[in-house]
C-alpha cells in the first residue's frame, strides 16, 4: 500500500510504501523529485529501513545469546509489510511487530514504528523501537535514503559535494570487499579539518564510506554553484555513511545515518558486541529522529 502525505503551505509531498515503510518519493511544490526512483538494474530500492542489523553479518549469520541465526544484510524490514497505524493529510505511521518471519533471524519480541510528518516543507521521520519481550533486547538501526544526484540535466555527479554541520577531522573506515567487512585498523578517506567532501564516483570503489567518529549531526548534499540539494539532520544517530554503486554511474547518492554498521574486523560474531549496538530493557522504548529539508539554492 502506498500512502501520500502533503504540506498544503509549501505543496511538498511525500509517498511511502508500507512494504518496508519505505520513502519512495519526496517532491517540492514544483513537483521536482528528490528521491531515487527504483531501477532493478542499478538499485531496486530507494530508502530502506535498516533493522535489526545495519550492513552485513559475517557469513550472513550472527549469534544472539550464544545461539546462531541467519541474518541478511540490513535485516528483514525491506521484505516486511508494515501495518498502517495512522494516516492524516500530513502524517503517516507504520508498525511492524515480531512475528514468525522475524523470529527466524531475530529471537526477540519488539514493536518497530516509523512515523512520517511533513511540517513547513520539512519531512520529519521518527523511528521508535519498543521492547515487548521479557528480556533485554539488542539491535542496530539505520536509515538509507537515496537522493537524486545530479538533480538537473547537464549537471554531473562530481558537480556536487557534501557539506557537514561542523568542521571535521576524522577518517572513514574502509570496507574490505574481499573479506566483506570494515577494516577497523586501517584509515580511509580523511576529512582534514574541513566541512566539505567533494563527490566523485571513485570515492566508492570499495563500497560505502563510513564515518564512525563524527561530530556533525547534519549534512547537506549540494550542487557547488547553485547550492540546490537536500539537508539531512540525524540527531538520533551516532554515525553516518555514504554510498552509490560503483561502476554504474548511478544518478543518486545515499546518505545513511546509522547506529551500527556492517561487521568490523575487530568484532566477533556475538551481536551484542557490535559497535553502536542499542540495548533496551523489557518495557522500554527508544526514539530516533531524522529530518530531510529540500534546499532550493540561489
């Protein structure tokens, strides 16, 4: 089921598919699309919800409380049809509760909700995890929206840059495509006392660029001259990654706020030992927020 919400003041619209509670469209008042439109030959998704894993597990398996479970990359939400729990002109809420399908890879009882709201042209997203189990649960959670880049005909991917909220001096954690893990003992792309990261397809030769230690909780994807693009605010997330499929000249970039990441070289296979893992006691609930603002430029 696809639901559409709108902001009458700015004429901004957003469309969400209940399959995966996935954002599939974000348009400004001029009907300009900002979300990557799915193409199975390049990337068949556009904004998957990552839960209870972010990225891959070693050999697609992990242990919870010493017991092995199969866990596919980014978890099961992308294949789960969420129940619609609220729909108004400007709001839509989706919910997934533990079921036989989720328990094949994740042994805990939970309720996962994602609420979308358009407010003054800004898309506000609230992720909520509730522990309905009788024991402590652990999980990772992340967002994976793909934004059209370049936005206009005649522009190129490398006409764009990422602009961080704060000056950053940190290194990305490189991904090892042979071992299918992040190498925690090596340093990748260096943000050297700068707020900007110029884009090129070559940056993604080894898959995603992941910044495990970063101060900023906002990043903008901008055309360097026109300053058009999007601003993503992620106060509920501890890390951020960026990705586009290498070798396909894909016209999009994913901005991925994460609590967690793919398996690291310094982690074992016990899920609870993963970096940035989230823990909830029985009956506890936790919220994670993210906002997307369209930037019209000059």
